């Protein structure tokens, strides 16, 4: 138990570690924000065409933009490795535009993508068709593990709503939650194959601790899979699986 608590504390500190040059980081953050405004990137709910890992993506209103908000594009880049997902059965939880499902489908045997937002389900289906990956991706509507009763996977991918708070709209569900951490951790083991694992992305922009604590509470071991520091934000992908 002490070792588990130490790992949660270590990983939480990793995401809360201040930048080495805070003043420079603030200046760069303001410059980046001005650039986003100038190019119209702050309009989250417009129709947009993006490209991630060589894949064209249509982003529709209320759907999380993986390139604008960085986390989806970074997660997809870390998944685009044949040796990681080759031949695997993959569940992409909270798929949004479907970006991680699309990249996974390049290597995996089968991908199921789920989202609670009906607009995201339609968006992911459209992107699977546009990239000619629809035969390897099944997109379902529902909350967390509800759309996959009794099914088990080699990998479960999750870019969760890591900002604490009550979601006020479908668009807000991609950011905010009150109980997703506990419910995801509680259902994870029942949907992993032997030797399977979850890959979950967390950000310094949100609160990582509830997710890490919930996973360890439900008997999962944690390790750091990948990390990157951006201007104003640090991202980390954690691997979680049964001890």
C-alpha cells in the first residue's frame, strides 16, 4: 500500500512540476494564445478540417478538436507504432473525432470506439469512412463501458475529462467530470484480457490525482508510458494494468 501511495504521489508531482523558466513560459503562452485567436483556432464549435499523423479529420461542432487542444494529437502520435498495437483488439474510450481509433486501426486487428456525445459518434464514423478504415472500426454510442458489455480488449485507450466539475453540455463532457475517474477504474479490470492494459492521458491542465488514486484503489499497477512538456502544459500517458 505504501508503494502504491508513493507512485501516485510521484506521478501527481510529475504533472504539477513548474516550468524551469516560468516567465518565459508565460510570455510564450500569451504569444501562442494570440496566434490561435488570429487564426480562428479559439472557435471550438466550428466545422474544421485538421490533419493528424497524416490522417485528414473533419471536426464537427461540440466534438473535441485533437489538434487544437493538443492532447488528442499527442496521444495519437504515441500510438502510431506497429509494435505497440499490432494485431491487438482495442477499445478507444471517449473517441471524440476518432483520431486515436483511426491511428490504432492502422495496426490493430479490431477497434471499438465509444463516446457519450452523439455528435462525436457521427463525427468518428465520418472520419473512419473518409480514411477508408470503417471496416476495422466500430463506433458505438454510450457512457464508458456501457456499449461493450462482456467484451474484453488488449488495450483500452482513454483521454478522459480530467478537469473537475459538472459538465454543462455535450461539448463540456470532453473536459469536465465529477465521477468518471472512479467509474472507469471500477470497470476496467472486467474489460481487459489477461495481460491487457489501459493507456490513459492526463494533463497538468486538469487534476490527475483522482484518476491515479482510483486506478490504484481498484488494484491496478501504474507506470509512465510517455510524457511531453508543451508551452503552458505538461502531458503524460500512464499505463495501467492488474498487479
